[in-house]
C-alpha cells in the first residue's frame, strides 16, 4: 500500500465525485470519460487500501473514508489554487520586490518620474531605492543586493555586469545671478574653468569628465573648492563663492530657483547614463516589468537609446 501516491488529479476526481454523486456529471466537469474516472477512482482505492465510494447502478455515495478524503482534497486544491494565483501574480509582476541602486543625481533627476508612473501600474511591488556612489552601485548589483542599477560611464569588460546606455547627460554651467555667469549667453569651457570654480571631488564620475574636458583643450582645473556632495556645491554657488559645471540630471538636487544656468558651447563630452545588471542572470518579473517601463517612458527621444 502506498498512501503517498495521491496527486492533484486524484484529489480533483474524489472531490468532484463526492459533490456530484454521479460518474457522468463528475467526469464531464473534469473533461474525462465516465469509464476513465471510474478506473482512476478504483486505482486510488487500491493504492490507499480503502473504499472511497459505494456504487450501484444508479447512485454513487462517498463512504466515511471518501468523505474524509474529500475534505482533505478540498483543502489541498484550495491551497494549490492560492499558490498558483500567487505565482501568477509573481510572473505578471503584480507583486514582488525590486531594489534599484543609482547615483544620487540619477535617483533624484531621473527615477522620480519613472517610479511615479511605474507604481501607478504596479502598486503592490515592494520598491527599495539605494542612492550611492558609482562604485557602490556596481557592487550592489554584482552582489545581488540590487536587481538593477543606474550609473555613469561603462563597466569593465572583465566585470560580471552588462551596461546598457540610456541617455547622454549634457553639462551646464551654474552660477549666482550676480556672479561671473550673469551675462546671458553661451560660455566657452575655458572661460568657465578659469572662474572661481567649485568642483566635485576627485574619484567622482563628474570630476573625471571635468578633468577630461580640461585635458582636451590643454588646461588644468584648479578648483577653489572640492566638495563631495552636490547639495554642498549648490549651496556654495548660491552664496556667490564660485561657479560650477554639472550634468543636467543633477539639477533637481540643487536649489536652481536661486541660480542661473548657462550653456557650455564647447564642453565636448556628455555623461553617459546607463543601466547595469548582472550578466548571465535572469531578472525577476518585477525587474523585467520595470525595464519594460523604462523602454516605454516618454522622454526626449534624442536623449534615449534603445535598450536591448
């Protein structure tokens, strides 16, 4: 006797027959022939060593054992149904977890609009945002702490990450209204770099691009202040202590209502913002849904690149 060999189809047959009291009605409900159902019940009774139904030419009635198994079958089938509903919700990204890591400028400048529309569509996804420096973004994604990340530049070919470019973020000059940028016109990079300058600290993606722009025209950046946080740079500029140059996505972090922005007509480079994910790893349905949402999101088409 092997009581362990009872599968969902057996439970379905027992419950349907107990409720219908007829092989014909029960088999129709399950899409079987009456003879096939009869053989299935007989085989189950043999395996269990118990008679489940009393039959005569006109009636089928569950025995006490049949009633007990029908109650078990109802619980098992309800649990299975609930489980599959939960799994279907997972596959359709109706619920789940999603952790996104990103540079502070990206989490402040790009993600809010994306997340507003995404959470409207998927209100039950549990979202976590990690705003951190570029190296930490890559580490979080590579370790699996974050599902996906937004960072600047590219990743090493030896990394276990893949990088998908999303947009090119243009630099702008930023100053106080009564400062060196007061004249309303585009400025050359050499002009801006020679002004009292507030720069992001060495090691940041912004500073690397600033130094690269200087090298391109053969000058050296000599900042008045080096700072680590965008808000600090914005506060110093607002006090008239100097000017700065930052990518456009950083502007929401600053108090731009008290600042002026000027085009740098020959800066020559843009900060490339892209999405990183682990190579060779399938994304969760929630992450796939967010990636699809990024593809659909309507920003300036000239800024966006196709995500493979």
